[in-house]
C-alpha cells in the first residue's frame, strides 16, 4: 500500500489552509498515494492554546461543509483520506473527530478522540467531550484502519483494542510540539519519547503505524506562553517498529511511503504476542490504580 503523508503549517485563514491541503493532497495522489493521512485539526490554527468560547464557532457538523470538501477531494483523486475535524454535535457538545473518506467520497467512518489532555497551551478539555464511539477500526476498500488522534497515541490500550478487532494499520493525526521554556535536551527527550511509544505500538501489535504531525510555530493569542513550536517528525513505522520514513522536525513535507502489508502476517508468526497473552489475568487493567 502506498501511503501519502502531509506535514504542513497552518495560518489563521481556514480557506487558505484547506486550499493548501487540496494542493498537497493532489501532489501525493499524483505520486501514487492510495491512502492519505492529514494532521490533527488541520483546518485552522491549533486554537486550544487558550480557553475562548468564541473558538466554538470553528466547529462544524458531520456531515457538513468540510466533509463535503474533503469527500470531493477523495473522490476526485480516488483515494482513501483520513482527516481531523472539530465536530459540533449539538450546541455545547463538541468532539475532536477523525473522519475517514472512501474513494468514492463517502464517509467510511469516524472516530472521536478518547483521551483529552489538559496542559498549559493544550487546553483541550475546555473544548472537547471525550469520545463515545469506542476503539473500533474503520472499514475501507484498503482494509481496516485503526484511527486514533494525538493524545491517544500515548496509550497502549487503544492500539491493542484496535489490533484485536483486526486493524491492519494504526493511524494517528497529531498536533504536538515544544514548550519554549524547556531546555533543548528536554525538548529532544519528549520528541523521541513520542516516536518511541508509537513504535512500541507497532511492535506490540505487529502492525504498521502512521503518525502525521503539524509543523511550524503558532503564537499563544493570550500571551501567557511563548506559543508552540510544532515538531513535525511525522513518520511511518513497520510492524517491527522499523522506521520506513521520518520527516524533518522543521519543514513542510509531502511524502509517499510504500508499506508491505504482507509483512505484518509474517511478523506475527515470528512473534505471536496475541497467542501468548494471559487474558485471564488482565481484568485489573480496568482499574484506575491498584492499591498494594
């Protein structure tokens, strides 16, 4: 399967961002991409740096204007397309939602972000209700896609649940970057930890992982922080965690990467982790913490 990843910077002009994405999607599709993955909340700036009720106006219903726009692009280029949208479910009820489009432009399925962070410059709990669709792969003409979003990528449980339901790829649209007050050494430790934990999901489940991150600097409108320098570094890893491609941390990138989908079967035969799981002993995993 040929994967197209688009790592780009965003501006405050939503229409400009969408047109830029349209050009980049056309670029990777021309290079042969069958599955194209976009970054988290790609229509706008990362608005969660502040808590501002006016930002709820950025949200859209699904289906809605953006699903029509990206569905048309999927149909035009004959691709499966993974997008990330700010969903308005009802007044006062919003989600961070990944929407997957089939080659004919129809909506193949959606996933609502389950794990919602609440950190300085990442005030997502103010905006997003935790997802209620569970961890279920989305069926497409290219296979079952285990789509999650950003903060979900730190949790092995979601990746495992996707794998146990037959997901053939793990996919994570992302918006993550550096806090300016951290030392360069700490910044690099964080970026490498982000990469390592997802490569671990690939190894533990015998599945390729695709993570597509934003890039570029976005200021904090409130002035309380020095903004976010998104660290890019989008990557595709194989089922043993092997790095098939890793983007620069400071450049926009359109890249196509070929994945051998038969390799997962071989890796799982060599390393039968699913066979050897002691599921009868795992019930305590559903507890918040286990007291000694």
